[in-house]
C-alpha cells in the first residue's frame, strides 16, 4: 500500500526578507568596519605590501558576498521555504540549488520551541525549533500568533503519537 504524502504548501512570512536583510547588513557592516580599520592600520604602520593587497582583496570579497546575501538570497529563501504539519509528519522543504525535503515523524518529536532574537522581535517573527533524539529542525520566520499556535499544535500531536 502506497501512502500519499501531500507536498508542503505553507509559506514563511514575507517579512523574513526584510529581517534577513537587516541582520545580514549588520554582519557585513561589522566585517567591513574591521577591514577598514585594518586597511587604516596598514597605511599608518606600512605593513608588507602583500598584506595591504590581501586586505583589499578581502574587502572586495566581502562586498560581493554582501551584494548576494543581502540583495539576492533572502528573496530566494523566502520563496522556496515551505512547511506542512499533519497528524503524521512535520514536513520542511527549501532550497534553490540544493533542494531539501525533510519528513519528521510526529512519533519522533521530543520537543518543540519558539525563539526570537532582537531583529526578529522587530519584525514580529519567530523560529520554530523541532527536536528529535537524532536531530533538530527549524521553521524560520513565522509570524508570532501563527508560531505559537503551530508550536502548540506540534506539541499536542507529538504527545498523542507518543501515547501520552
């Protein structure tokens, strides 16, 4: 007997794009400030010539990385993330180049938590962490009310499957 598992169809929040961009701007901005300080020190203390060129090369790589990870990647991530919670499974599907489709059996779920950092709080988003004995999985950037309801639903379904 073949079991038909429906494809995940629920999207993460569209605010995830803005949240990821803000977070990545902070990270890349900090990296560029450090590189600017090192380039300033190179000019002030006249380090070896190759050190200055290396710092300029790293700065160029950081700028290219910032363009991709701030301007391009967040929109792709948001468009490709899908999830579904059923009585049997939590399904997670994401990825552009490497596609990942994970089925987490409810009977294996040991815990489910929500977490939120300061940037996510600004956008009203939560991550949902689903843990089994062997691994941990995350549904990113879910709006607050939906995240809390989803956490409670998964916990309830996992408890029923566990026999509790």
